[in-house]
C-alpha cells in the first residue's frame, strides 16, 4: 500500500500538466491539414505572424482570420516536420517544417512557449522557398 501511495505521489504532477508532446503532434497535424480550429487552441493572446512578405503581431482573433485566409488560398497538399528543438531553460520550443501547396514549397517556423502545462504559439512564419 505504501508503494502504491508513493507511485501516485510521484505521478500526480505529471498527470496535472497535460501532455505537451501530444500538443506538438496535434499542432503539426493541424498545419498539415489546414485545420484552423485545432490550431486556434494553441495560439497565444498575441501572435507574431509572417506570411511571405507580410509580418506583424496580431491579437488572437486577427491571427485566426489571417491564418484562415492563408489556408484558404494555399491549401496544404503536405506538411512534414524537419526539425525541432528546445530552449536551454526548457520553457520554449521551436519547430521547422516544409509546407507544400499548389506545387510550391514553404518553410514553416513555429516558436512556442510553455503555458498552463501545454504549448502556446508565439510566432508562426510561412516563407517561400
């Protein structure tokens, strides 16, 4: 009984913080599917967005509109993650991927912070390759 109690005490903090690796998989899938509804769950209250030559910091609602417009104009045919990393303090993460749409390739950069046991997108870039 003591062992079970000890195991539960150790496991409780991990259960409470969510599952950030699943968050990253969900974010990657959302980009690959042009799924703005899922992506919106991970946007911070203000997000730096750069799409091709346009770059600015937007409130979440404006960011949703801009990303919806992008995914409508540039429907994804595929997306693959090519690199990911973690900051020294482990309080942020970045992802780099390739996004294909209409025979054209775009490099995607995401910068995410850790918040409330999950990730929040701070910056999202789509650069033409």
